[in-house]
């Protein structure tokens, strides 16, 4: 029996513990129908899916290495992640250990069509998050225009009151003293020692240190100029010091700062999460180095060699390797004759997921929930107070269900506006053809969509692609071990016979296509 775990999550936006209960209930029902054995649950409460810093989510990713389960069940794909980058990275990590993700509410197969449809759904989940964030930002902009405090950290010396920052008794005097003494030329070490000796402490109860003053001295709020996301909020903060004192203190701090370290370029590593060492199976991670003339070079390095020094795999130049993988994918995988069949399958699945019948069902559900809520409100007026608590709890549950249904309805209505027939899907697939290999966005899109995993040797490279209707039951590493040619025996070609590793040949293992390319 296939062993599975359930991952459930709710964000802080209009959801509560009831959302978790519903997800777990549907997850267990789905497992029972499919004949899966649920061996664990992972639950993150009040944490957004746009970030990957979720404790239970990370624990699940780590536990996948132990081989205790081969399936992760989520209520919908947006419970796993609403960020396409995180979704791709963590699904690749799970696939490395033979674990795949399935959705209870979204019937997505592991065919090439299903892979593309899954990408569309993830894009829509990301759109929903971005749209929600924009609504929040719009409300914040309105608050800024009114001169209101928009929340967040309240600086030392202040407290929030009636949407404004006002002096906090005790702290305000100390903040004023720090600025005045430092602007007059006194060292921060002396100021900190004096305050600690007089028994003063930070808001968290810790002693004052030089680092305690860094953010304070840079913060224009103390001069009455609160900044929120690059905008000044007029009249929001009462000044504790005058502008001249603030500028003297800040300028002095800037002069005394150490020379900043060289800023490292934020270079994306396109194969991160999909690239593994062919010798030991460890992930190959990005790192950079400097030449004797100061030039910066980027590499992929075996994690075991880098951290444990237990592997002899050579480092690989980042740009050359990424370009090579993209070139081989375009050459051997993006065959135009596949386009029509894939487009037809995606269009059929899209209609199933976003058809008019689904929209009508959700509209009926929202109307039913509205009617039930109105009836419960009437009960509150009619029934004795002893029943009010239970009615209130029921109203809260229905409100949550209505919020979820309305979110799904908005998503479906958005999808209805997109005419996604075979022609549109075929056009999207053809957008990969003839791309500019020097375009970073094109290369990233190609890798994310098609590449399953890559195993790199010093003399050859093996690339596994998602091209079959039946997914493998074992991890790519285990499939790699089943290829006798990679264990030192004489080479036997598949598809393209070869006896020389300088030529390319195909292997077909457990429903996946691997391309073995000599170097």
C-alpha cells in the first residue's frame, strides 16, 4: 500500500483552525478512496504559502529523505505553495526521494498535459496572492494618505495610539538623550555603559550595546518623519528631537561605519534543486570565486565535496553548464510533432477544471451558504441566549466556508475570461521553440517546465525529462542505478546506438526518458 502524508495549511487571512479540520478530513477521505495509507500529518497554522519558512513544511521536506512515505496529499496546490519558484524547487526535492504531490480537489494527472496544467494552476494561485497583496497595499496607501500608522515595529521611545506614534513615557527621554549625546561627540560605547550603569534596559529587557543604537540613529521617525515603504507618512509621529540633531547624529554614524564589504551579485542558478552529483548523488549547489584580477566566477559544486570533502567531483562552470542543458533540451526534447497531442490533452483537462458547470455549482454553494447564514442570524433574534454561543460558532464556520467558496469562485471567473483551447495551448508550447538561449527568462522557463533531474559526471551528463504518462515509482537516483552503462560496463545504446561516450543515446527506465550525453 502506498504510504502518504497530508500537508495542511491556512494563512491568517480570513481563516482559522476550521480550515485545517476540513483539509485533513478531505485528505483522509481521498486517501481512503485511492487506497493510500496515511502515515503522518504536517500542519502549518496562520502561515502564508508565498513563503517557504514554514516549520512543518520544512520538517516534511526533511522527513522525505527517510523514505517513510512516497506521496504528499494537499487539499489544493496553493496549500503547498503559492509561489511558483518555491513550488518547483520543493517538488524537485521531493522527487529526488521518490515523493510526489497530489491535490484532492484538482484532478491533475502526471502526463505531460497534467504537468502543463499544474503550472497554469500554480500561476493562478500566485496571481491570487499577488492580487490579495495589492489590495492590502491599496489599503495601506490610503492609511498613509491619512497620516496613519500602518503597523509593524514601533520604535523605542514610542507607542501607538489612535493610528499615531506618540512619546512613550520613560523611553522617549532616553532616546532623546542618546541622540543628543552622540550628536555632541560622545562615543556610543560610553553612552551604552552609562545607561546600563544607571539601570536602563532595552524594551526587551537586554542591556544596551552599540548595535542597539544602529537602527535608532538611522531612523528619521525620531525627527517626526516616519517612512513607510519609501513614502513619508505626514503627521504620524511626534518628533522626539529636532532635525539638526538627527542629521548630526546620523552623519557622524555614517562616517564611523566600517568600509562595506564587496557586494555579491544576486546571480540566479537555473539548475538549483534539479542538479545532482553523478558520483555521490548529493545536490550540486551554487558558489562563486574570484580570479587573480578580481573577476567573479560562478560554479556548481558537489555539496558533499564542499562541506564534507567526501567526493571528488570537479566544480562545473555555471554558465556553460546551464547553456548546455538548455541546448540539449531544445535539440532532443522539444519535438514539434508532440505539440498537437499535448495541446489537446491540456485543453480537455482545463475544461474539466474550469468549465461553466463548475462555476454554476460554486455560485449555488455561495447562495446556499448566504441563505444558511441569514437563517442563523434570524435564530439569534428568536432563540434564547443559552443557544447563542452554539449559533455563533456555526456562523463562524459557515463564514469560513463562504470565504473559501468565494475565493474559488473568483479564481474560476478569472479562468473563464481566458480562452484556453487547443490553439492557445499549442501556441504556448511553441513559445519554447526558437527561443533565445541568451535570454535568462527563457532558459529558466524551459528548465522549470521540462527538466525533472540532472546527474552530472566528469565525463557525461544524464538528464531525466517529464515526458511520459506514467510517473516513475522510484527516485531518479534509483533509476540511474539501474542503467548498466553508468556502472562501468560496455555501453549499450538505446534509441541512438552508440559505443562512444562522445555521442548521445537514450535510456528508457520506469516510464521516464533519460538522455545520456557524453562530454
